[in-house]
């Protein structure tokens, strides 16, 4: 029969793996959105910018909004798995009474924070969401240009 530490370690690893999976999924879909958006902008560049071209910018807007929501959802799932992993890690740390692992981790966090005070508070998901919203904004600008040409 597995020991408590083996079970805790397995659950910790599972949640870390799931968290990484959500980050990988977000990156893969964002790359696909970038490729599709590039193709649409390329089509618009070679097409006559008449009112008949309105579906491409509208699709670009929808694509960017989908990407932003997709990134937010994957960030939510990532945070869920990291919170669960932290609970298992804390339980594991309590099994090692001779070493204060939590104090060591906090010391590392303080040293890191001291060096990166400004940018540490900016969550990475903000950039992923903003990037997708920029794609949607580009679609809005192109839609305006198409409808007013």
C-alpha cells in the first residue's frame, strides 16, 4: 500500500501536469489564432477594400474575442490546478519537520521580488488576453476602413 507521502506526491505532480497542459493548450490555440489572423490580414491586403470584404474583419474580431476568452478560461483552469498543487505541497512539507521548506520558499520569493518589484505583479495572462484583444481591435479598425471606403 502506498504511503501518505507517495499519494500526496502523486496528486501534486498530477495537478502540476494538468496546469502545464492548460498553458500548452493556451499557447497552441493562440498560435493558431495568430496564423489565421495573419492570413485574413493578408487576404485583405490583396483584396479590394470594398464593402464586400466586411466578413473578413468581422471574423477577425470574433477570432480575437474567442482567443481572449479562451486564454482567460485556461488561466482559470491553470490557477485551479496550481492552488490544488499548493495544498498537496503544503501537506507534503508538513511531513518533513526537520526542514522548514515553506520558509525556504518564502525566502526565495522575497529575493526574487526584491529584484523584480515592478514587473512581478503583472500576471502573464494579461499579455495573452491583451494580445488577442489587439487582434479583435485590428479587426474593428479594418471593418471601419472597409465600411468607409
